[in-house]
């Protein structure tokens, strides 16, 4: 037993996850302090607007976030003298794409503003936010591929703290929702310059070894894009649907549920983030990797069960700590169910990343069906907030069971 415990502790998944879990949960703490402050400074309707914008930005980020796993895959398997070329290729491609999308967002601001019922000046900020966050994300993915988890979590925490300080200050100065979103932009700029300085040894010009695996990147990126888009949509589209169908106050209540329930995902996401490059590297080297996946599932499940118990037994305390006693009381009975939805999503995301790390890319065809099921469910059943949550539970639960069946069939458990 002692030998087994030592083996687990010295496992790179455990040590890497320990750093990521600690750092990410510290970041989650600051993120929820952010919501604690912003949720109290703004009215429920204004807070609902902030939540809708952030969810929309999340969906937009999937246009580039899929490259994160692609970068991790190629960086983790690259030789030391190839890293300059890999960095230069991905960074230049991302800059061009991010500028194009940012311009399109600016041009479509009137339509987005009309759909979400939010001031066009606030919507216009999404363009530059997308540009900066994209470039920063590419740099952070490179850090993850290098297994430099310590600096990765430091960077993330700096961004969240600056987002809190700048957003709160601007709101107090009278800029309301505009100030909260502008805080995201200012924090993103600071984080970008910090991470670029950390990676200053990697050049975008005159790389010694040019990266020439364009076709390989393209073929791998397609299923990763499908996975990233539909996976994120599963956990974000509900907020947009609620903002569209329900009153401003109900949307504010749902933002509270979404914010608190995502603690489950953010608590276990670092485990998946550490697992991916380790399994990809072991697979490429012909080493055993299934035990890494099993340990990932075990660690994730333990965290999930603990949080769901808290949501079930202490919903009043959980909501009250963040948003104040007595506020958003409508969220109390719904919180355990919202947590279950995100728990199923988190496990499905973990299994999906495991499949992708093994180049089992065909599993991504399951994700569009899950999202389609969710959307049809929303259209048919949107009478109450509970019906929205139940539709999401059914969609993500079915996805998880199907994914587990697939890897069991392939004997990869």
C-alpha cells in the first residue's frame, strides 16, 4: 500500500495536477471573488448582461481554442531544436486569424447587440478582447506543451486579479456593464505582455528549423475544432438561450447558477489539462498510458462528488457567500441540478480529451448530436429554468455514456 501511494504521488500526472489544481483553484477563488464583487456592484439585470457577453465570448473563443490541444500535441512531441519553428508557425497563423475574426465581430456588432438586447458599445469591445485573448491563449498552450505548469498558473492568476481590480474600479467610476467588460480587455493586455516576455527565447522570425507539418496540423485540427466548439457550446449555449427566452431578472438568477456550477468544471479541468500532454507523449514513446487516464478519472470523480454534496447540503451558504445572504434565493433548489449538469459535462470533456490524445479523432462526431439534442430540448422545453437544466443533463449524460462505451469497445480503459 505504501509503495502504491508513493508511485501515485511521484506520477507526473499527480505532481503536474497538484500544481495545476492548486494554481487553477487559486485562480477560481479570485474569479469567484470577481463575481462576488461584480454581482454586488451591478443589478441582477446588469449582471445578466455581463454573463451573456462572457458566454458569447466563450463561444467565439472556440474558433481558436481548439488550437490549444493541437499546439500541446505538437509541442509535447517535438524535439528541442524544433520548438522555435513550431512556435513561429502557430503564432503567425493565429495572429492572422485573430485579426480577421476581430474585424468580423466589430462589423456584426449591431446584430449581436439586437439579439442580446445589450448596448452596441459594449458589444464592440468583444472584437479587441477576442484578438488579445487569442494571442495569449496560443502562448499559454505553448507553455502547457512544454509542461511549464507553474508559470502557466501564475499567468492565469495575474490576469484574473487584474480583471477584478480594473473591472471593479471602472464600475465604481460609473461605467457599469461597459466597465466590467473593459476590465477584461485591460487584464488581457497585461497577461499577454507578461506571457510573451516569459517566452521571449522563442522567436517568430528566423527560426532555425521551419515547421513543415502543415497537412498533419490541418488533419488533426479539424476534429479538435469540432470537439472544442461543440464541447464548449454544450456548457455555454444555455446562458444565451436563457437571456433570449427569459426576463432579465431570471437571466441574472441563471448566471448565478452557471457561475457557481462551473466551479465543478474548473476544479477538475486542470487534471484533464495535465493528462493530455502526458498521454500524448507516452503514446508517442510507446509507453503505458491507460493508468494515467484511470487516475485522472479517479481524481476528477472525487472532486466532483465532494462539490455536489456541498451543493446539495449547503446551497444557501454557497450562494450567500458569493452574492450575499437572501439574494438570488430562487437559485437555491436549482444549484445541485446545475452542478450535476456541469459534472457530467466535465467527465465527458475528460474522456473526449483522452480519445484525442490517442488520435481517436472519430469520437468528435458524437458531439454535434449532443448539442443538437440540447438545442431541440431548449426549443421544446423552456418553460422554467429547471427545464433548461434538465435538458442539459440529458444531453451531456447521454454523451458521457456513449463516449465511455466507445473507449470500452476499443479496449482503451
